[in-house]
C-alpha cells in the first residue's frame, strides 16, 4: 500500500508539489478521484488500485462528477441540513 | 523597437465581453440535483444577486462599474510586452507578444475577478466573503481584494497546503484575511471530519464544504462565498486581459493576430485572454486559439479515467482516450457540460465547436520553456504559466521552419516567485517525463473501438 508514498508530483488542484501518500488518502482516506489521471504515466496505478481497494470503493471514488454549479447547489443543501441540526 | 505597449488609465476597456452571447451553439442550462434547471434563488445563499445575473447573462457587453475600474487602476492596464529577446534567442520570424498579469499585487490574473466579486458583494450589502484555497493563489487574490474593498475575508486553506505554503498564508494574513487550516473546528463539516480523522491533511472538497457552510449558516445573511475560476462570471471579469491586448496590439502596429495561447486550469486566464479573439474567429478571422494543459492530469485533451469505471460507464458513453497526442480532441462525453469536469463550460463548448484547439505538454518541456523565458525576458513565471510559454516556443519554432511572420499572443498569467520548488527540482535534474508507451496507447484505442459516438451539440463550422 505505501510502496509509492514518497513519489512526488505537482498537484494541479492544490497548486503545489506533494507526495503520492496524499493522493491515495485525499478523499476521506480513499484515493483522490484524479489519481489515475495524474499518475497513469508514472506508476502502475490501475494495478495499485485493484490490489488495494474493493470494487465498491473504486466505484465510489470515480463516481460521476457533477458540473460546478450543480455541486454548489448540493453543498448548499447539505450545509443547510447541518446548520439546522446544530444547536 | 518598442518593447512595452502601455495604455493610459483613460484607455482601459469600460466593458467586459461575454462570449455566451456569441457562441454559435448555446450552453445547456445548468441542472440542479433534481434534474431541473438551477434557479437564481437556489444560488442566493452563496452568491449576491448581481453576480448571479452575470452568471446567466446573455448580454454581449457588460459595463464595468467605475468603482471597480478605480481599484483595477492600481495595476491595470497591464503592459503588453514584445518578447524580442525570446524571438532573437529562437531566431524566429514570428513576433511574440505577452500580457504581463504578474504585475498585480498578488502576482497573477486572479485579482481581476477577486476585485469585481468583492465590489459586487459590497454593493449588495455583504460584509464578509469566504472561500477555499490550496496553495493560496486564489486565497491571496481574494484577501487582497477584500482588504481594498473593505470586506472581511475567511479563507479555508487545505491543511497540507497550510503546512507547506507558509508564505501565501502570510500574504493573506497581511491583507487582513482570516486564514484557517481545513478541516477546522469552525464548521460542522470540519468538526465531523476531525472527529473521525484528527490527523487528516484535508482536501479541497472539505475546504469548499466549510466555506459554503459558513456563508449559508450566517443568520444575518451578511456572508457569501466566492470562487476563483470555472464559472461564467469569473471568465467574464477576466476578459479585460484580452480586450486590453487588442487595443495594445493595434497600438503596436499589428492588425492581425495569428495565434492566441493561454494555460488552462479552470479556464479563467485563458478565457480572459482568448474570448475577445474567439469573437473575431466566429466572425470570420483566421486565428488559432490554444488552451494548454499538462499531459499529467489533463481535462481537455483526454477523457478522464473515471469514465473507465463501472458506474460512470452506465451513465455516459464510455470514452477512455488515454494520452492520444497533443492535438487529439476527444468527442464530447456528455452534452450537459460534463465533458471536461473542472474546466469552464464556456471553454468546453468552444472546444466542442472547434473554435479552440487544446494541447497537452509534458512538464520537462514546460520547465525548459520557463527557464528559457527567465533567461531571455527575465521573468520567472508561475508553473501553470510555463505551459503557455512552451506552446509559444513550439509555435515560434514552427513559424521559423515555415518562414512565416506570424503574430503570437500569450498570457503571462503570473510570476512564480512563490512557487520555486519545481524550478529547484528541474535545476537539480530531478524532473522526469514519462511518455506513455506506444503499446499502452494502442490498447486504449482498441478499448474504444465500436463504442457509440455521442451526439455533438455543435454547428460544424470550425
Ligand atoms: C498564475 C496562474 N495561472 C493560471 C492558473 C490556472 O487557473 P485558470 O485556468 O483559472 O486561469 C492559476 C491557478 O491557480 C495560476 O495561479
């Protein structure tokens, strides 16, 4: 699992250099949804995913991405729900 | 020979250009989670109504308020440079020009929209803006803008970036912003994550949730959220770059541009530079317009690997196009703007139409270009910007081979003085490229044989 942890890459989403260790845990402990797009040239990333994650986890990581405005509307709804629950 | 063409403040463009008015195939309206079009009211908890109006506007020209211009004058109009030293070094007959957006106080194009957004929020009666940031390019631009406009600013900076990029955090704090590491104890979203994973390095996803929660849960309704790229109104505010460039090129004696180049992350500096020229192209001019991205993690030149995976495949046509060369454009995956996730829908549609021809480059070529640029023009550019410079050099060399006097314009979107790690690795010989082996590419191509071609919403004119 941690054999590639020190490999370095420029993360386009964050805008700085980081190590693979971050990419494989970015999504609440699961890999970042861009992990294959970023690493496909450098590591046997497909094999890595297959060996270390369940199929359901892989489906969850790569679930279809929504357009930006749609995801903002979803985050607003989620935030409203959370604030209503907060005392 | 004139190296810099400057405009006086009185010559600054007084309107932004909205490409949505001229796109030959209109954008699909964005849909909400329930599948119905998103209404302005649904966005009202996070954006002020004046910006929501701009987001959906079909007006071609939108007046830039005097109040915004008065702030932009602090560094705008930005100079248009003739890259004479680079031309001489390359021995090219091409004339190369670049807009220098690195002269803004935070050092990039980002304050063009940060200032506009802060100003419109203030007009609407808002007191504080929230946002998320990684390395802090956007966070520092918003912190600067809020400081000048007179708004509070809260930046949720992804924990790993907060720890690794202390100088940008200090910039934000210097401009008076409250910059916290995300996940934080300040929101329910942050606390929930910290409870489960106290040592988490954070993510942009969590930081966005926190920034939106803070805006939504302000019971006084005085807090809103701000985004630095992708959305239509952000691209609109950036068009001042291309509009200034047009005036400056004319002043420099150029009446035709052949090639316009910009790097594209979310698409804002590219769109800002290129859209006024896309308008000319729509009206018959012959211009090659090139958004550039890295081969690693591309959004325009190759469909994401996510489309290889189960669930996704059921919902959208499967198009696993892996690294098919720099001028390959995959067919659209989804008519509703899903095609290039993370890329501005207006840029995506421009690619579908064939008005824009995206290109992907390996990092080594980009750093080489950045070094050449630094040693000729003197400016150390941002890592993103190096992609635009690398394609400029490719095109200048091509012009030399063809013996053509082409006019090339690119956007120098920012300086790289806060981002020297990549230069350090390059100079130490530690950067490598990993071209995808030919057999891998052939395997990928085989994988898509016989798959249905999705419908394209395009006119087919370009
Ligand atoms: C200097 C610079 N150029 C370009 C970009 C890419 O963003 P966009 O595509 O929205 O212009 C960034 C993003 O942080 C940047 O800092």
